C-alpha cells in the first residue's frame, strides 16, 4: 500500500471521489443486465409494466441515487416492481457502500487481514475519512462497521413483526423486506420496495391495507424507521462517545453536544412548523401530529414519505427545503451542509450582533471554523441555484412540472434526501444528469472537490505577507 502511494501520490480527497465513481459505474452496468431487471430484458430502451421507458440513463441515475444514499427514483412504481431480487440486491450493496463510504469499507477489509498500517498510511486514511485523530483511524473504522452492522441487525429484527404482517405466508419476501428497509433507513437512503407510494397509506396500496387492518403495525413500522434514520444521521463520533459510557452528558465533547443540541432543536422545531403550516393553517386533517414528526425526521436526508409531498403547502415545501439543505451531522450517513455548520453560523451571527466572542459549551471557536462554515453554506447555495436554473432551462415547456417541483427536487438531490413532489420520473435526460451531479456533490460535499483543486495548485504567496486592510461592508 505504501509503494502504491509513493508511485501515485494521489490525494485522499481525489481517492474518495474516484472510489464513488467506480462504485456508481459498476453498479449501473450491473443494473442494465437482464438479471437485474424484473422483465428479464437488457435495460436499453424498453417499456416496463408501469409504463416507464427504461434506459441506461435510468440505471445510471439509480446507481447515483443509491451510492449517494439519496432515494430519488425515475421508475413510476419504484424499484420494487421494476428491478428483480438481484437488481434490488445490487441497489442495497451500493447503499451500504455509499452510506459507510468506500474508503471505510476498504480500510476495514485491508486492516482485517493485514498487519498494522504505518504512520503515513494512517495519516493518508485519516484525511480521506476526515478524521482528526489519525493515530486511531483503523480502530475508528472498525467501530463504524460494527455500529452499522449492529444497528442494521437491530432494525431487521424489530421490523420482522410488521414484515410478516405485510407478507403473510411469504417468509423470504418478509425477510428481504425487513433487511432492505433496515439498511436503507439506517443509511438514510430512502429507497423501499413497496412501490411508488412508499409509506403513504393510500387506499388499495400495501401500506394502505396495513393502515386499515393493522394500524398498530403501521405506526410501529414508521416509528422504528424514524429511529434508524436519526441514529444513522447523528454521526458515528457521537455514537462512539455516548456508547463508551465513560462520560456523563456534561463531560461530552463540544462536538457531541453541538450535534445532539442542534438535532433536537431541528426535530422539535420542524415538527411544530409542519403541524402549523399543514394542519392548523391549511386545515388538512390528514396531516396529523405523527405525520409532522415523520416529515421533520425524513427531511433530514432520509427520503421516506408517509405523506404526498406534492400536497404540501408552499410554506411546507419551503421549510422542507430548509431542513433538506441542513441535513444530518458530519461523519454520518446523511448529507446536507450538516448540523454543525448551521450551529456555528447562527452562533457567529448572534455573537457578532452582541459584540461577543463566538463561545458555546465552554469553548471558544476560531474565525477559521466560522469561515469554513459560511464558505460551505454559500458554495452549497450557489450550486443549488445553478442546478435550479439548469433544470428550469431543460424543462422549459414541460407543463407537468412547475417552479415548486423543480425547487423541491434540487434541494432534495443536494441534501441526498430523496423526497420528491412526483417530479423525478417526468424529468428530461438533461435534468436527470444535473440531478446526478447534485447527488454526487451532496454526498461528498463541495469542500471535498475544492480541496482537490486546492491541493493541485502550488502556493504562490511566497515568503512575504500582505498588509491588512479594512473597507466598508453593507
């Protein structure tokens, strides 16, 4: 490994990007094969039973969506009806790799069967994983794998009662359903095999029948999905610290406190806003308190839906975009600009208005941290607006798609959420390509790409400093 590194001198950030590209391309080619298609045909321009015209671009889009743990789907009836068991398995493997990160999986396999990594390799991997404590990077990677496996196994087991209720007499279908849902939920992927209606209890659908006949099972199922989503998006660093049981909550690191505090605020605040806009103001009795809670959770990059997103009010869609933009926490399976970025920006603005230093949880935060957070937010917003303009141009004249639908779709793709106002299958090829790029940027983060460019450009400042200057702002 050390010899390879010396020969290539590849940037850790570039390695992360390339690893995702390889997984996506391999996955897309596998999905094209007749073994992956429920029809048994090659996925080159044929009409599926649900009326979807299947092309390689649809398979590539699905590979992007799965590897970037998003959940957007161009198939009208979802992957459960278009893809065979083999195809669904390919999607599940891409979700697992994408959620953990290819470098994480590779490091685990390498260190499992080889001796300890040398210092240079540990530092190399710590940069790729964005871990500051590079001395214990292999231990951290193993903990990530173990936590993921235990969480998904737990989700699989507690989901079995509902799975057997959904598919009575079909043991294999019930087991596969529980496995797929558990992995998809923990990795915040948003894919399901129940059809295009997802978890919405529409009359005549699988979930609608479950809601009418076994209402307890319906709420039980959605509750356990929410639990997996929150755990998967809360950061492995936080999980490791909390489960170590070596510290009381007061002794937690500032990072853990920030993540837990911001996550709790967003979940509670989000529930209140959704209930206010959809139930109180809009008067929609179908949008219950439970629906508001689920919507608040799923907008945090999960992508599951128990309410038709097209039926949300303009205020509800706008606030959903806000939550999707924020996403989950760093070093988790979630996307978005992350909870810590929101926290440091809000804290910095509040501190500046009060003329105080940026202080929270008995810690002072540097201007460099604040600048990174604001830079990431601005870059992310510019990327989203660029994609919005691009898709609007591609969909000019498409009366089936409106302004709100495109806006919602772009935020969902960048936040790797997967929620859609029934727009994805209606998009043109150009728009699908734009969304693929957005999902890729959202999963890896714009800063990863900028770091690659930064490392490729030599420092040209020389051995001198410029004189500082201030000027009027605002």
